[in-house]
C-alpha cells in the first residue's frame, strides 16, 4: 500500500476562460467579489481533510453548511470526463433559471452550446486531475447579462486518492442579475 502524497493545497485562479493543465497558480490574488461562503468552505474543507490530501463526502455535514446551502453545488465525478449535479443551491438555480439537480453536466449545459459544456467540464476535470481546490472568477455572459462571478471548487475523495465528488461555492452580483432578469424574488 502506498503512502498518500502530502502537499499543501493550492488554489488555481483564472478569469472567465477555461483552465487547462498546467495552469497558473496565484494563491495571493483576490477576486473582485466578496464571497464569505468561499472563505467558509475553504476553511471547512481544510479542517475536515486533516492530514489527508482531501476530505471525503462523509466528512461534509449539510447541517454545517446550512448558512451557505443556497450558494453550494455538489457534483458527482462519474469518470471519463463526465459529471452529474447532485445538489444545486436555490440562489444558483435562480441565477441560471433552471435546476440541473440530477442532470449530467453536459445535459444541463447543452442549451448554452458546446463551448459552455467544454468550459464547465474542462474546469471540473482540472479539479479532478489536480486534486486541489480551484477558484475561478471574472466577468462572463452566461445569461445574456455580463456580470462578475466567483466560484470555488473543492475535491472530495472516499479513498484519499481519487476525486469522486466536487463541493463548490458560487456567487455573482445577485441584485444586478436578478433585477435584470426580472426575478420576482429580488427585493431591490
């Protein structure tokens, strides 16, 4: 039995373009949006992984995430570059105006086109291959309205080696986007 590699996780950062390995790493860069959920999730992930390279799904308790559940996504890694949305928070479903829970990523993103599917799956595959957290931010036009976004992807592993799930936090300029899309739940 081999000993798991011990290394300090690094957060990869990029703008709205897809990442490919190898990617530039800048642990000091700060995204333009404040994302308290990202800081909480990063610290929670670090605490729950202990001495391991990454925590397992069984280490993640939904009750601990309650404050941020509306901005959290859990993604199953199915293998061969395929992924499925296990859980998608309500703020995210309002943003994308669809609930992809239970759908494969390619199916959920198909209406946005092949480029969108490729971008999302490339970023998820980078988390799986790198086995480290990845943070993405920038301005992108997913909904017809250019806006800033900020996303954090955290790998989970049942065996300590193979990423089988990704825990993610996602935020955007909610009031601007929800107001522009006419979302009736926007109070502004």
